[in-house]
């Protein structure tokens, strides 16, 4: 489907046959290809425009090294700019707060919140030796609470016992109380999937946030997300104060442009990646890897 | 509305609108070029241009707007529901079950997702909601043999429709795709024509990866139609235009919510108008 940006840019410069410093028109010709590459990777259009402006500014006037072609030079500038925008420094999930540290998981329906809750709880338990309690605040999706309970059983992480009919804000309160009384280090709160335009449900998650004052609010998003990523990220950030992003289904073959879109509009770091359905399929975010993928390299 | 000449700047704005609805760069460029050919330099309002786009898009979509037709002679008509993780397969089965029940059909559900935590319980709740029996196996049982048992049961009960749920799987995972092929092989032992329909469920928030999903599922398990879910959000699902152009697969229905009644027929005109931001 995509021949690789290097090849395409090679063609552009082949036609131009330029040497020396990158001229404005060279760079603009190349950036038209970069624009297409980013859009094919599902980077949202407004973010593409910002990115192109930045990368263009950096590229114009750059001396082309004798060892490389102008095409390779532009690819390197684009790649480096992309890595920088994605966040070169890893930002781990932060637990630097009085125990029990509340972590709130939010996102659209089916993005992978419950699965990621299980994975992160398992990692915090096994790798970081934390005592973790998980609670499902999803009273809507059929068998959602049961799903989290089973994941708890599979990973050996405690789940808050379900009280029939209890509403999300009360469940959150009870989870924090249990967390405090029983000496948990971390309380992970899994919420129901919701559309960012669903006023009632967004108000609900805002109320949950008010109640527990979470130390981390992780927005869980699917790596396959298209142009809508910017609307989702912006609204969740505004309404619930997202502190980090988790990208799921990175084990698929989507180019993952949503990572750049979300990072671009929220400035929130991408903290983790889901790379499978199993409970150990969680990794730290690798900006290099995602940058290469977005560019089809 | 103020009229203005359809010039390059206006065309670019319109192309941007299409791209932001996930139509993809190529399709957006193609549609824009068509419009330019017909109307360039003519005085047009923005409304007229959008309407012209909507008409072009509706023309592409109209041939694929086909409901999932159940053959009453099959008893049961076997529908296999497939797709990548979290798109809305199980929920769509619940909604389809509701529609068929409203048409007085006898429906059986098969809990073929034997992998994901509480997938069986989830489908069982949909069975209760819609008054349909759910055939399920023990934990982690083989999906293919479960499907086989369900077909046997549905036949014995004289059911009109058997809806088989499957675990979400990424199309690029060969082992999981083989597992799906096995489900088909095994049920074909009892009814060589089964599954009579294989429905791929796509999430409207998905971008260009939908192409790869359709391509792979179609070539591996002979997808016969699509359902697009989550159109109640702000994602417009424009990728379906390119898909219709490339594959011509029927789009049976769209999901517009999480409830049992939130499934609508795919309406080419309404969809096209919504894509172009026309009410
Ligand atoms: N391949 C793959 N599948 C994943 C990943 N993360 C989650 N999933 C799958 O995605 C599907 C949905 O995951 P859930 O955790 O139920 O998603 P959710 O956001 O909790 O869904 P709702 O609560 O309904 O909004 C399941 O089939 C998971 O197994 C991942 O990183 N890779
Ligand atoms: N807003 C909205 N949500 C939907 C729609 N269809 C499904 N959902 C929600 O999306 C989430 C995932 O739906 P499921 O039916 O579990 O998806 P699935 O494809 O069976 O998931 P896996 O079996 O884990 O692969 C649930 O929270 C559903 O309620 C829809 O049309 N609109
Ligand atoms: K999804
Ligand atoms: Mg969930
Ligand atoms: Mg399912």
C-alpha cells in the first residue's frame, strides 16, 4: 500500500536534481509527499498542518551532507521532528502520591480500558511490587464488572466486590475507602466506555474525578483511530483532565497516526502501549518505533 | 448563502473536509477532481458544493445499501459475525437478534467467543434481553466445536436464524485467522453452504486501517457484508466510501448506540449528507 517515504522523496529529488542546501521549493515539494504519508497514517489534518509547518521551517536552508541524498536528509529531519513531537523522553505512570494512589481509566467504547486496567494492575503488582485494587465503575455494559473480576482472578489482583445496583460515583468512593482501610498502594478505577459528546456520561466521569481526585487519568485509545482522534482527545482532556494516553492494539498493522494527533492536541504524554490481548501484552511507549510506523518506514 | 467562484482555495477546503471525515487522501482527491471538472469557475454556494459532493458519494454508496436478508428456507440461516477487537460484534448480534425477534423469527445465539473474559456472560445477557436461547460451552472450549453444536441445536429447534459470535481478532494474526477458518470448515460439515452470511463489523472511529481489515477478512473468510458501528459519535466513517468503491460489499446496517434498538438500515443518502455536514 505504501512504498516508504524514503523512496517517494527519493523520486521527488531525483526530478529536482538539486544539491547543496535544501531550497524552499525542494522542501515544499518533499513536504507534499510527507503530508500524504501522514494522512494515510491517520494523523489528523490540523496536526498534519502544524507538523508540516514545523518540519519545513527546520529543513529549509539545511546543508545537505555529502554522504546522504537530499531525500534522506529530509526524511531524517521529518523523523526527528516526529519523535520529538511524540515525546522523546519516556514518561512512566506516576505513583508519586499518598497511598492509595487512584488511577482513572477513561475512553471511548471498546478502546481497551478494561483489558488495560488488568494489564497495568498486573504490571504494578508483579514488577513494582505494589498492592493494587481494581474496581469496575461500568454499570452499563453487559457483564463488564464480571469481565474485570475474571481478569483479577487471572492476574491475581484483588477486585472490589460488586454490590448490585450501586452507581459509579459510590463505587469509586467505596473503592477508595477500601483502598485506605486495607492498605492498598494503588486503586485502579475502570470506567464504562463513553462518547465524548455524551453529555450525561461525561458529567458522570467528571463527577467521579471530583470524588476521587485521581493522580493519573489515562485515556485509552485504539491505534486504529482515524481523524476523530483529535475531537476525542480534546474533549476528554477538557472534561476530565487527562494526564496520559495509552495506545492499544499496537500489535495490529495500523500506522498509528492517532498517537501524533492526540499528543498534538492535548500535549499529554503517551505512557503505554497495548500489544496484545493477553495480560502481559503491555509495553512502555516507544516514540522511535511509532514514528517509523507512521512514516511507513 | 453567498455565491463564490469555485476556485482552487475552495476546492482545497472541501477536500480537507472529506479527509477529516476519513475518506482517505485518494478518494478525497478523486471526488474533488470530479467536482472541479464539472463546476470549476462557476458561481456556487458552499451549500450547493456540499450537496454536489453528497450526491456523488450517495451514488457510490447506493448500490451497497442492502439489508441482511434472511432466507426463510434455510432454517437456520447461519450468520457468522467477525471483526477486530472491540468493534461491536457482540452488541450488534444483540441488536440483530432484537430485529429478527420483532419480525417473529426464531433466533439462536452461539457464544463463539470462548477467549475473552466474560464474553459468554455478555452474550447471555443479550440473549435474556431479546428472548433468544444462547448456546455456550465450558470455559476456553473450542470455538469451532461450539459453533457446530450450536448449529445442530438450532436445526433441531427449527430456528430461522443462528447468529454466531466470535472473538475479536486482528486480521494480521495468522493463527487467529486460521482459527476462524476452522470454525467455517467445521460448521460446513453439517451444512456445506454455511455460514450463509459472514458479517464483518467495522468501527466508524477507525481510519484507513479499515481497508486492511476488509481486504484480509474478505480474502480469508469470504465476508459477505459489513456493519458499521458507533456512528452516534463524531466520527463520520468516511472510509466506507472508499471501501464501497474498492470492494462493493453490502453495508447491511449501522450502529448508533449501545441499546438493543440502536441499529439502523444503511441509508446511502443520509450517510452522504452527514459526511458533508449537511443536516
Ligand atoms: N489485539 C489487541 N487487543 C486488545 C488490546 N487491548 C484490548 N484488546 C481487546 O479489545 C477488546 C475490547 O477490550 P476491552 O478492554 O473490553 O475494552 P473497553 O474499553 O473496556 O470496552 P468498553 O468497556 O465496552 O468500553 C477485547 O477483545 C480485548 O481483548 C491490545 O492491545 N491488542
Ligand atoms: N456508542 C456506541 N457504542 C457501541 C456501538 N456498538 C457497540 N458499542 C459499544 O462498544 C463496546 C464494545 O462492544 P462489543 O459488542 O463488546 O464489541 P466486540 O466486537 O464484541 O468486542 P470483542 O468481542 O472484545 O472483540 C461496548 O461498550 C458496546 O456497548 C454503537 O453503535 N455505538
Ligand atoms: K474501537
Ligand atoms: Mg470495559
Ligand atoms: Mg464480543
